[in-house]
C-alpha cells in the first residue's frame, strides 16, 4: 500500500511547552487512523501540523514521498483537508461556504455539485439556509462538506461527532464511511471516544502528553482504555 | 483689555497663557468636586502640553532662521515620534515600529515632497514645518486607526481566518476583506471632516491665517488644499502600513503567526 504521510519524529514546542514530542507514524493510503487521548494530549496540535497551519519545531513530514515543506502550502492544504473541532463558517449561506474553497481558485461549483455534497453529509435541502441558524451538528457537517468540496486526498477530522447525540452520531459515521469509500479517501480521525475509534478505524494511535503511548491495530487497542482515561 | 496693558507681544501672550492655565485649573478643580476624576491626569497633561508647545516654539525659532535642512530634520523627528505613538497600538506584533514608520514616512514623505516640489507647499520653513506636521499628525491618526482595527479583526476572527487558510487559500486572499474593512473604517474621520469642512468646523490653519490677517477666502482655499492633501496622505499611509502589517501577520508558509492574547487557543 502507498504511504500518504510519512511522519518522523514530529515535534512542536511553543514557549518551552512541548505540545508534540517525537511523533513517528506512517499513514497508508486508504486507511482510517483514529487518534485518541485525553484532553490536552496534542490531538488537535497533531492535525494542525499535518495541514501545516503550524510549523513543526522538529522532525520531518513526507507527503506522498516529498518533504512537505517543499510543497507549496496552498496545494498541500487542498490535498490534506482539515475539519476543525469547532467549525468556523463564513458569513452567508450553506452553499456560499461549500463553494468558497474552489471559488477562491477560480473554479465555480454547479448547483448539482453542491447538492450532491450536501447529500453526502446528510444535509439535503440545506443549500440556501443561512449559517446563523444551524445547529452545532449541522454546522460541523457543513464544514465537512466545505472541505470535501476541495477534493482532498486525505481527510483530517477533529472530533466530527462531538456535537451529536448517539443516534445522529451513528448516522454520520455511516455517511462518513460511504464517502471515504466512494472517494477512496484516507482518514485521520481524532476522537475522545474509544468505542467510535473501534467502530471506524483500522488502526489506533493513542496520545498522552504529546507522546504516542500506543500505535497498532484497533483489536489490540482494547487494552488501552484504562491507561488513557487517567 | 489685556492688550492695552502690555506693550510687548511676548509678555502679553505669557499673561494670557497664565490666565488660561488658572481658568482651566479652576474648571478641573470644579470637575473634581463633581467626582469627575481628572484632576491629576488633567494637570499633568496640561503642564506637559505647555512644556512641549513652548519647547517646539523655541525649536521653531531656530529652525525658521536656519536652512531647509533644519526643517527636514525636524519633520523627520516628528515622523519618528508619530511612528512610536502608532506602533503602541499594535505592540503585540513584532516589528510594530517599522510597520508604523513605513506607512507614515512613505505616505507623508511622498506627498510632502511632491507638493513642495510642485509649489503647493512653500518650501520656506514657516510653511513647510506647520503643514508638514499636520500631514504627519493625520497620517499617524489614520495609521493608528487602520492598524488597530486590522489587528483586532484578525484576533477576533482568527478561527475564520484559519478556516480559510486550512482550505488552501493563500494568506493575502484570506486577509483581503479584513484589510479592506480596516482601511475603510480608518478613513471615515477623514471623509467626515472633508464633508463638514467650513460648516461644522473652521479648521486651525484657516483660523490662524485669518487671525494673522490673510483674507478669509484665500485662507479658505489654502485650508482646502491642506485638507485635501491630508486626505490623500491618510489613504496612502493607512494603505501602506496596514498592508505591511497584513504581510507580517503570516509566515511565508501562510501560517497565522499572531499568538493569541490569552495563550492556549486551540484546546477546548
Ligand atoms: N499555540 C499554542 N501555544 C501554547 N500552547 C498551546 C498552543 N496550542 C495548544 N496548546 C496547548 O497544547 C496542549 C495540546 O493541545 P491540543 O489542542 O492539541 O489538545 P487536544 O488533544 O486536541 O485536546 P482536546 O481533546 O481538549 O481537544 C494543550 O495543553 C494546549 O493548551
Ligand atoms: Mg482538540
């Protein structure tokens, strides 16, 4: 299998505070890697580094075999789609948000392209809704559709179902799996929910204080729980 | 009535200044009684203002007697001070002084030079220094407004800006609407003062010329010239400095560099 991200010794230190400490992992094309760990363990910091919103202070990252610092950042970020923990939507309608990425590059999406994206995230008929009166879960899915509109090759999701109840959560998980499958996407999924990690992921990576404390197939991650809850 | 008692102009002005100072102190004292807590700060500001304005008067006395280089040096000094004042508005940003200085010096310098060269501003120190200082002061005000606004927009909208960046849109494109808004907002006072020119206020320069005996119509025309100059200086200075700030806010890799006011922004 092809490697999408080859991450070696990735480290980020801000003002003497170690956010991530020597992370080494290689992410294979088509896999679903769940990143779990307690609050403040560096999960969001990890995703931000992969999207290169922040700069690593140590280590190396190779994206599709190339040192990612040699890739023009806008191009890298389009390929490595990031959906934030707290979605920040641009003022306007749902459709405005979805068209935003491509239109900044001079590509206009058709109405049916927008509709089909909305279908994929379970928001049929939402195109002309104003973003101000969306629920938290709807806003998260608009953010997901907005990132998908960029046609990324790998998707980084930061707690995508944290604003949903259990029923909605399962529905979104199903939609996610279908989308991933159809688009042959690689997925890095940050979640604090180990059960969700087991349902969706092929591999699990556990972070604690910025370090990897476990990395392996999800079946082995069964033993992880006690240590990571502390 | 004072003018009958004093023959020399300087002693007349001195007495006028003392009387005004006393009157202002009485007002301040009264305000203090009414629980408007200004006395100490107001007194300090008054004395400081008096000292500064007398000092600049003495410097001008020297400069007006000397060559044009004296005036240029004085204006340059004013630009330095103005840049420091403006830089304080964005002191959280590295290189804040350079950002303010570039805007004020390039915008103000360019227009002052062009206007002097075309003969709109008389190159004699008695005209160059006061008009130049007005230009610098206004460049400073507009830059302060534009920079402060841009920075606070970026700070409050940082998650939207990072959302834009994370989608692969280059930093200049992401920041463009915020830049535009900051510039427009910073120019509102300038536009309003042009609009109300002569009706709501008779500006200082015109008042001064009339006091000095120039005909009101020609004073008015010259005042217009200066206000219009100030308008274009303000636009240029604000544009240059805000643009420069917007570049400094991002790394070459399109990463927002500004550290949040309270650290630890991303954990929830
Ligand atoms: N720019 C920054 N400067 C300093 N510290 C930061 C910065 N960004 C994050 N941190 C700190 O780094 C640590 C890791 O944060 P991070 O957001 O990656 O955690 P997380 O695992 O995503 O937590 P959560 O589950 O609560 O979202 C936290 O202690 C956080 O306060
Ligand atoms: Mg997080």
